[in-house]
C-alpha cells in the first residue's frame, strides 16, 4: 500500500468524514461556532469517490462498507463504531502534532487498509469535500448532500486563496514627476509597526496622488467576480484601498466603511434601509466557501451542496446548512480578514521582483511605471480570523 501523506487541511477532510460516521450526528452551528443541541442531522451514509469506484459507508449498529462499481453494490466488510471513534482520536492527534507541508500519520495505516481508502481528499472534479446522506428533520426525509469543509485544526483556514492573478491594478489619477526608484527605496522599511503597503499608499495620498482602479490582473478572476455580482471588482478595489490605508483587515469593518462612504454612489446621498455593499461582499464570501476560486471558471453551481462544515481547533465539528444561508453569510462577514501574502519584492532593489528560487510570484505592493503612467498593485487573499 502506498504511503498516504497530506497537509493539515487535507487530513482534516478525512477527520471530518471519520468523526461524523463515529458520532452519527452533524450539529448546526450558531454565530459563535457552538453546537445548537436542538438542531442536528442524522448521518445515514457517507461516500468516498475513489479513482474507479465509490465507497459507501452505511451507519447502523455498526458501519457497513460497500464498494459500488458499474451499478453493482458489494459488501466489503463491517466495522464497529468504536473502531471509527478510536481512529477519530488518532487522526485528531496526528493532525495537531503533524509538521511540515505534508506528513504521514502512520497509526492510520490499519484504517486505510481495512476501509480501502487510498487518498485524503475528494476528487478534484467535485465541488464538495464530503458527500453524506442525512436525515433532514425539516423535510422529514433522507437526502444526499455535498458539503464544503473548512478546518481550523492547526491554524486559520483560507477562504479565498491568492495567486499571481489576484492583483488589483490601480493607476495614478494624474501625471507625476515622482521618482519611482527613490520612492520605493525610501518606503521599503517604514518606521514603526506599519506595512510598507500602508506606508506607500499613505505617502501617495500626502503627495496628492490618488489611485483609481484600472483592472484585475487575471481576466478569469474578473469574470468570476462579475458572475457573482457585476459591481464586485469595483467594490473590492475600494475595499482593498480602505484595508491598507486605514490598517483595518476586518471584512466587516471595511464593509461598514463602504456603506458610510458609498464610493459607487449607490445611495446618492439618501438614507436607505438596504446595505448593498455588505450584501454583495457576503455573496462573494459565500461563493468562496462553496467552491469559487480565482482561476477556475465559476458557474455558480453548488454541486447539490448542503452547506459548509467547520472543523474547530478543539476537534469539534459543526455546520451551516444551506437553509440557514443568512446566518452563514453573516458569520462569514464577521469572521474573515484580508490577508497579506508575500509581495515577492527584492530587498536589495525595492520596486523589483525577487527572482530567487522558491519566491512566491505575486509581485505587488510597490509603485511602478508602465505606458508613462504610475501604477500600483494590491493582492487579495481572504482567510478566517
């Protein structure tokens, strides 16, 4: 049997799978990620898509494992619920103590052999991380649903991963004779606990130079955002400027600034009950949780998802069901922040890209000239706090 390795997020997918089968219940979460003891879904079955077949784990007094291939359902073996409970503890301990980008949990090898599981995560073609058959108490029926998984085991989880195409590109609002080389050098290591990005943006403001949003480096990311809401590219462009110039990474706080300042003039100076900026940001966060990434074309299809499952840092598991989407979106807005990925800037020559091996090629956060215009890039990444 091949050695199975993965990072903490990948191991967490298997952990959630085994824990839910061992407990038989998936609890609804409240706004504080605490279980709502009165709202839960009974786990009837769980599925694993392997390369050439499907493994079906049916939960009764024990857990019966079936292999489904070409519409044929074959019983492989029956395992006790206690066996799954013991492996839940093994997995949790292995994830917490695992080190490095990818590691093995040797004490799980017996589990892999008996269950015939040969990988940690769902197929890349699936938009769901886990597929369950649950008893839905609201509909009083059994339903097959897919869920996304976010894990806080071993650290905060990323909601929107970054990439080179996640750069928002801004142009100066006027022609300037500013010496770009000197500007970048003088602002590379600002005094005090302030980011060089903040320092540079604030100094541009002091010089009377405003930055206006031009484009997103990745056309695919731009299309994905437009798919969710046509105003999102411009809203995020303002949000990123507020985040850095005012040193506030909270999505919720930035959303309130957008509401107050109304940079897109949604309200035209009127007092209204609607919160358009907040709502559109919530839509973005929910789509990210449901599988939207920056570079894969997003069609808004959730793959019959039931919602999102969260593995907490203490090993507990809760969910936000699709029925409680308002609660889910509110949770996302209040519990996410703008992250700062590595800028990839060359220390010995600020304002240029590092070329050393292993450098993350996001390359943003400094002033540069292009087509006789001053430009600035800000990268976006969002994580749970």
